[in-house]
């Protein structure tokens, strides 16, 4: 009788802790967001997905440079004219972006938005742009011409025609904000996948770690590995879908904001770490820096791990990511 009672109580405990997973995909910030929430009921999960979508929309209307009414659009419209007062949230995001530009020596630059679109990756290019056209394409790019006034919370672009844009960095930021919001609301597990910038927290509905697939850039329809993650962001920057080849050399769609030339040498870079915003900035920067400088850079930030593919398919890892660990990931799917 006692044994049956114990079994019954274990069953009740199991039911009491049952979790439900709900997932929804929507278009936000110009990209595809997939939001996954694990909660005690389907209703609670769906309600919190609604909350996440509302928060991402709020951020979009602050920082999207393609929405004329956004604060960033107002900063761009007034380039070379006057400083624009922005919310502290926008100011701080801009400040962090400039810091990223400084530590990557300009491999990352939010003023890339002013770059002339002379490179085409839709199959229409038959020859490289001229050296003069490439030089002129980045004349209005340069993070050092972004002036921040912390006291008045203003942003001023010194050169008329300058623009700033957060692109995927903003998507990573939104993913981080929503993760933190959900945790404060007591939602202990989920994923915000912002067009490939993933911010994960907690465990899946079965109590295990989330598994995030890493695309094989040489065979983009297959996975290279499935990485188990727990309370971690995962971001991949890659050129395996958008690139051109001239004279046998492969040019990625990610452009070096200092030179105007596309990145070469790396096909994809995946970053693991605590922040999707930072991970996105790091992955983009390393694509531009290349293998040697990229590894030197990421190894200075041990809270982030890196897996990169060279154009020839060779895999390189940051010092804190072992080949044994990656081998286990490759067996995980």
C-alpha cells in the first residue's frame, strides 16, 4: 500500500510541473522572428508570445532606419544639421555600437547605412566595381563622426548624408530585451530567434537543453552539428547564400565598412555567449577581420565561444571551444 502511495505522489508531482511549448513565427524589424515560450499552460505561453511581439514592435519603432518617424531616422535626416535628442535606450545602444567599432578597429560600424550599394549579390554583377567607385562608396561611413552628448542624450552625425542603422545588431538587442522581460515575468524557458540571432533561456519542455543547429556552409541544406545550449545566445553570420566570385576569388555580401570591399576568407562564423546583441556584433566583425585577426579578437573575450568555417571548408575554433566538444555536437543530431 505504501509503495502505491509513493508512486501516486510522484505522478502528481510530475503533472504539477508539466510544461507546454508554444511557437509562433512573424515578420518584425524587416525579418523573420520565431518566438518559442515554455509555460505552465498553452494560454499563458500564447499570452507571453503576444507580449514579446509587442515589445519587439516597440523597439522597431525606436531604432528602425527605414521607418521615417523613428528616432534613428530623425538622427539621419538631421545629419550635418543638428543633434537629435533620443531616448536613453537608443543612446545607450548607439554608445555600445560605437564601442564595438572601437575594439574591432572599424570592422564593425553602424554608419555603414550610408554606404553606396555598388555590390550586387543577386546574380546581376558581371564585373567588379572600379576602385574609384568602391572608394567613394564609403566616403560618408565613419563611426568617429558620430557625436554623442550623454548629458543631453543627443546623437549628431557630423557629415551631411551620413546615416546610422542597427540592422541585425538591433535584432539581437531585441532578442536580449525580450529574454530578460520573460525572466522577470516568471517565464523560465524559451527562445527568441531574431532572423538567426537566438537568445535562449532555461530548458525545453522536457527538461533538456535546447539544441541549436549549425548549418554546414558547404552544404547549406544540411547541418554541421547540433549544439546543446543553456541560457546562451547563438548567432551565425555567413556568406554561403549571398556572394560573388571574380577571378576565382569569393566575395561575401558582408562589406568591410572601412574599405568598401566585401569580406573574404570566411564562409560563416558562429558565436555563443551571454548576449545576442554582442554575439551578432562579434560574428559580423570576425567575418570582416578574417581568420587570423578574428581568432585573436575573440580569444580576448573568453565569455564568448566561436566556430568559423574558412572558404575551403576548414573549421577553426576559439581557444575555449575544444574539438572534443564539437565532435559531441556533431553526434547530437
